C-alpha cells in the first residue's frame, strides 16, 4: 500500500518539479471514477472474502479500461492483471516467507509459516502456481513485500499522476481554424 502511494506522490512531485502544476487537477475528467472508489473500498473490506478481492479487481480494471487513453493507464491495466492472475489461480496472493524476513516482518521463515496475512494474501505454499507473480520482492525501505505486478502498477500510477498535474490540452474544433501567430 505504501509502495503504491509513494509511486503516485513521486509521479506528481516529478511533474511539479518540471513545471507542471497541481492546480490543473480539477480540470481532469476520468470516466466513471466511482469504480475506482468501489474497487478500493472492496480491497479494504476483502480480508474475509476472495470474492470481494476479485470483485475489487473487476471494478479497478473496468475503470482503467474506460480511461485507457490517458497516459499510464495501459501500464496500470497490465499491473492490475499481473496481480489478479496469481490471486485467482491460487485463491489468494502467495507471499514468499524469505521476503517477509528481509523486510523485518518476521524473524525467521518458520515465524512466517504461522503468520496469517488476511483475505487476499497467504504464505507461499508448494501447491501454489505462478509464484513468480506473487509477492516475492522485498522492499525494506517501505517494509513491504511486493509483486512484479505491483511494480508495473506503481510505474503506471506514477505516470498517471505525472500527467494529471500538466496543463490540459486545448481542443480545437474541426470547424474553427487554428490560430496563427
């Protein structure tokens, strides 16, 4: 979660540093933005139900698909899909115990085995498939274990945030001649 938030903030800050301004944020229009709000609410509420996790991804993917023309949204779509696949295939996101040790969440892999991670995540099991797409990347600075999909998603969200702080392009009507200087 912090990893994703850091990506959004980084994208927006980089945009501001190169001269873009957040005052343009209210000019941004996203199609059916309540879908993203519903997806986030379901993610938070999903600790007990895999069905809620899957539903949250459906809402988030629908939002992204409806806004796919915005810079970064295609990358966000890929990141979300890369996360949804191992969750759907394994009835939750496999989390590598060694990565939890690396970020200091537990002292040993044996400690991780007894850890209950909640709804959409579980300690990686021998029966899990596509574990390379699971939460296997330790990010000690954020005290998080993330997946390849999370990294792709972060790049996409940073790009979206970077783009959102730029001045909106003016649209010229096809009937109006463009101004000549």
